[in-house]
C-alpha cells in the first residue's frame, strides 16, 4: 500500500518505544511497559485511556519487541467467529515457529459477557496473549474473570508539550510525515491545533493534515497561519435565519429591559412579541434564562418564579397563562441584579478549554471497585461532614495540573452580600490552615 494514501496519523504511528510520545509513567526508564519491551516477556493487559493516547500503537510495539504475531480486532465489528480464527492462527504459529500470538482487541468493552468468555480459556492456557483497549472503566465493562488475568494500565491524555512534539515530528519527517512540504507553523497556529486536539495525538495529526492541505504556497515558503488553524479547529456555528432579525431584536430588547431594571419597558416589549404572534412558551424559556443570567443568586426566588410562570402557562394556556409570564418579567425587572454566576461559568469554561482534559485528583475519584481502590481512587479524601462546621479547611479540589482560580465574585446586592461574607470566612480558614501547614516542621 502506498503510504502517501494513508492518513498522516497512521503514517506517523511510532515504530518503537523510543519514538513513542507521552505515558512516561508506563514507558519511562524502569517503568512497567519499558521492562516488558526489554525482557521480551509479555503478559495479558488492558489499556484504559482516552482516544489518541497510544493504546493500539503500544500494543503493536510490545508485540513486535516480544517477537509475537499480532492479530488486531475491533470489538465493534468482530464476533466469536473471528476469535476462533485468531485461536487457530495462534496454534498454527506456535506449531510452525514457536512464536506467541498477541490478540489485540480494540474497544474490548463492546464485547458482551459471552463474547469475552469465548477467548478466556485461550488466555488462560497461553494460546493467546490478550491486549485489550478501552475508553471505558474496565471495572464495569470487563468480566471479572478476564480482569483478574490481565493487568490494567491507565493511559493519560497527552500534554500540550507532548502534542507539540508529535506535530513537530510530523513536520520534520520527510519519509512518513509532511517534511517534504517545507511547511512551517506560526507559533499561535501551533497553540490553536494543540488546544483543539485536547490531549489526542490522532486528532492533532488529523487537524494538521487538513490544515496543510489548505496552505497556499508563497514562493518557496508554505506557512500554516493562525487563520487556517482556527478554521480547521472550529466547529460549526448555529445561526438564526436573517429573516428573523426583527424578531430577535425584540427579544433582545425585552432581555435588556429586564437587565436594566425597567419593568415598564420590559412589559412593552413582552406585549409587542405576544401581539406579533410569538409563542409564549418561547418567551417563558427566555425569561428563565434572564433569571439565571442577570438575577442569579442576588435573588434566587427569581428563577423559581420564572419556572412557575412557564409551568402556569402550560397548565392554563392563553390568555390566562400569559399573565404569569408578565408577572415574572416584572419581578425580575425589579429584583437586585447579579451576573456573578454567569461570569463565573464563562471563566470556568475558558479554563476547561485552556487546560484540556486534566485528570481528576485521586482523592476526589469514586472507588466502588477493588481495582479502583488499588489504583488509589478516593484515598485521603476528607469527608466535609466529618469536619468542623462541615468544612474541610485547606482541602484543594482543583486538578493538580492547574492553579486554583476564583471564578465566582458575588456582587454587593441582595442575597449575594451574605454569600460573599460566608465565602470570605471560609477562605480565611483555608488561608489560616495552609499557613499553619507551611510552618509545621
């Protein structure tokens, strides 16, 4: 097969552990899979991790380093018949050359219990060495009998630095990558692709390949700009019909009148919309949004009243139900305003996009199975209700790989005045506890 026709992600698949990027806890010096590759003694294992972290690649590399035949199947497409064919091949290979056979089963969690049981005897007697790959928790998705015969290795999303290395390697490689194109990336373009890949090497290379096709030669230079990177990294955007501009201008005017604490203007725009044939249920939904976005915790009763208005209209219909919507509009217009939660939500979402899929700290993870407890899930968690005032002073709840950020800043209006005071007391206790821990020998 001509490699030029294969996707870049497949062409750039690492051929040895020395080329593999990421997972230093598994393939670093002295780490478990490094030792497996060096010793040539392979055991059954399950790779558990997000997409694009190298599960299939690791299986191929380990099979090759241990001089084993590699049989790859996808649980989405394969059945018991395919397992039997793999067993026959393994027996023939052993008889002919003495070599073992690795059965790599992608998406192993898609196999039901009967299908998993079908190859269990051949794993037990050594006919097959199983390497399963899954994005789902094997504690729940893999039979306990099979799980007890295979070691679970947890793969992590690639860091931004790892993804940059993967992209740089593809840009430099003239044999398998894009090196022959002489392509260069603007620094911000690299950051955009890395952020969009979100820890997935395959996605990063797919985005890079699409972007490279869009680059127009500039003399002898080919520059992948931030504009091209943003184009391939962006998803689709929903748009309203331009013919509805006037309609959406009116709902905007209603929303801004409520936000501006003008109940009279808000009532005017409400009546304009209802008189023009707007579905009252649409307005009711938007009023609920106003309550959450613009009043928030300054007066939490606003959200309850907006939901009650929606429910009232559904029960009574028109015209009686429209009065309940008007009541909610007037109440929200007169209520104290706060967009603190709205702003906090947006800031937190920005950090989600900025930092990618960070691991949940071990002490915060649920641990309903023995495997999860063995991996340290839930260890050292402080149950707040067992602490003084139900507050674990000094405890940290953010991912370890990012700083703790303060998103929510209550406004000095309505109930949020008291919320701010309570939060400040808790923060002072946190600060006092952390300072005491620093001074402790």
